């Protein structure tokens, strides 16, 4: 089970920190990450972190968002700085299913059969 929190409404330039508590998951997932889906748009992979701590980001958030995890707390984070109106979306936490290693975890976030996902948390930037 993946449970997100930390969403909300902020002004342009503001910050938010999303959290995702993972229960029932082992620590050795191939990757975990965040994707988002804005109204009437396709889902977009935002950030991933693999079992070795290697991270990847969508170009649209590089330099503004930071993904991290705390294995002792089974928690994944997404620190979002310098938020823009175009960041407005539902944000979902995801964990890789037991699939063969993927070359692009960011793209894998956009394939529902590759991941487990949470219920989402809304981020609105105005």
C-alpha cells in the first residue's frame, strides 16, 4: 500500500513536500517514484529513485524538484520548490512491480502494468 500526503494549494514560487509511506513493500524495489496527471492530460513521470539511490527527473522539473527516500521509515519524498502553475496536477507515488529491469524508470512510471500506485495527492499552484 502506498499512501501519499503533503499536497495542497500554493502560490507561484512556493514550496511543498510530498510524502509517501509504503507498507507491505520490500526495500529492494527496482525503483520508486512520482508521476503526475493534470486534468485532461496524460500521466507524466516526474522523478524516480532506484535501489542504489540513482535519481532521474523530467526536464520540466529538473533543478526544482528533489526525490529522496528514507528506508528506515519506508517513506519516499518529493521536495518541490519554485512551483509553477503548470505543476498543478494530481501527484501519485509509485513502486515498481516485479518486472525485468527497465532502461528508463521515468517512462516506466507511465505504464500502469509496471507499477503499483497510490491514491494521489492534489497539488494546485496559482
